[in-house]
């Protein structure tokens, strides 16, 4: 069953992040994908995450798609104007890529090409609305298309926000749904207690929420996130588990695996596994 079918039927979906290479050698990307093909429902191919230059999401998705691997093509507001965004989306639809995720994109100053000029011709709501407009057979100028795509549309939601920030986030999520978004990926979650205010105001049976399961790599990484990422809560018990484990990498894999199971039991639409370059560890998490 494809990702669209799983989401529509309410079956738990497994997504995994798969970075395209910084170069043209795609052998490792393909090997990592094929290792868990049939377990992962679709691979999210980031569009130059952290503003670091590498193969485009469309390029990576096209290659994976050609090898029978379902993908989520990521588009962002940072790099392309409305003409280029629509052109890429039509190309993706023409080759059978069925899933697209709209994000804003990190500022270029955080990446490896600091002189880059960001575009932001469209904001995120406008981008989602544009994808939905293409689905309905017209471009942004209102001109009829010769065949239209049928994307399911994903975006992001900051489920870890609180107070006024949470109210604003929920209002933005409502606008995204109105514009055509079908599912939402959250920042990393290690314990649902960290997003209880969000869950109290969100109906998981109606809104498809897919939390990120972040593979921790060390005690230092866990402590850094705990200290510096306001919207991500890592329980002390998780840090202590890693610290006391004789095999810390193995313990981190076990924590990620348990988190996936926890999300399934809590009624979320799926889990999005981010391994930050350790894609070869996906099979150990999922099997």
C-alpha cells in the first residue's frame, strides 16, 4: 500500500529521511533505500537541508522513483520563484512522484554558501495553495494544465510550542489545511508529555500528525538538544539511559525503535525517522 492509501485508511506510516549526495554518486543513497524497501513506506528527500548545497530533492526523488522506491519530494520557498517551483512540481507529477512536502527552507547564512540570495517569492501558505491549485488542473495564473498532478501534500507543525506561540502555530496549521495540506511532520519527539498542550487542541483522528523520531548519536548530542532546542523535550531518563549503557550507539537505536512503537500506540498517523547521516542504521531501528 502506498503512502496515500495508508494515510487515507488510518494505517500507521513509516517515513524516513534520505539525504541525496553532495555529488553525483548515488550508490550509497540507493543502497540505504533498498536495505529497508518494503519497511519504509516513503523516503523524504530533503531540499538542501540546513542550506547546504547538494543534489536537489527532485533529482534524488527521480532517481529513487526510477528504482521503485516511493518518495516525498520536498519543495521550499527559499530557492526558487513561482515559475521554477511550478515547473519542478509538474516534472515530479509527470514521472509519478505522488507525495510532496512544502517547507520554508533554512536561511542561507546557516549553510555552506553564505553569499546565496534567498528567493522567498512565495510564502509557505502560498506554496501549499499553489500545489493544490496544480492538483486542481490550473497554474497560478489560472491557465488550464494539459494534465494535472495528484499530490498528497505535507508540511510542518511545531507541536512543541506553548502558550501564545502554540495558538499561533495552530492557527497557521489550520490555514495550511485550508490551503490543501494533508499531513504534518513535527520536530523530534521523545515523550508525548512534551507536546500535551498541542495534543489537547488537536484531533489526531482528523489531522494526520507524523512526529519526527530523531536518532540520537551520543550523550553529548542529547544534552545539547535538551539545553538549546526549546521546542524539543528530552526526558532526563533518556539521557541517563544512554549514559549508563555499555553500548551507547545500540542504546540510541533502541530508544528510536521504542519511540516509533510509542507513537503507533498513541494514535499518530505515522513516524518520520531522521538519522542525520546514519541511514545505514534504519534497518536496525525498524526490524
